[in-house]
C-alpha cells in the first residue's frame, strides 16, 4: 500500500523447514535458510544456510553448511564456512572443519578438528572442496585425518 513493498524477505533466524522426531529422510538433503532436524537423515546435507540438529536428531553422512548448531548425533564429517557449535548433548563421530568452533563441556568428538582461515570459507559457496585441498597450505591428500 502506498508504494511500499508488501513482500517480506525471509528472516535468517527463522526456521524455514523442520524434520520432526520419528521421521527418516534418505538421500541428499539440500536447503536454504534455517532447517531444524529432530529426526534422522541418512545422506549428505549441503547448504549455505544454518542447520540446527535437535537432541533427537541423527545424521549419517557428510554435512557441508554455513553454520551448524548441534545437540544430536552425527556420524560423518562436518565442514562449515562460518561456525560450528556442539552443545553438551551432541556427539560427532567424524572430522570437523570450520573457521569458528564452540565445543561445550560434555560434547563428544571422535575425529580431527581443524580451524580454517577466512580464505577457506568457500567450501559451500561454489568452490569445490578439491580446489581448496589443492591450495599450497592445505592437506596434500585433500582429506583431513583420512
């Protein structure tokens, strides 16, 4: 009304999708915005958004997101371009790579943890991981801890 744009932009802190407890998803999971998972995902998760993993949430596969906030369990490697927060009830059985990492007391990590430099924040935003692994200061095998 009166020339104002009535279309609202999605809030970056609002959940755009939800996978409830007791549900299972098999296959590659891609999303935009903020997604909360309280069920199970078997397959890789890829996004430039935020993944919130609830206490009952369980992921078996690689997670590549901008930001991860975990309270559940993950079996697989995690790569984030911004930040990873592992709360006290979270359990990660895999490697973790991110520029900012918060691991609360009580969280379990079974794998290697590596903090990246700001230049390496391109994992999700279009540069393939293979190109980053060929950078001069990167792991020559292209894999962390494998």
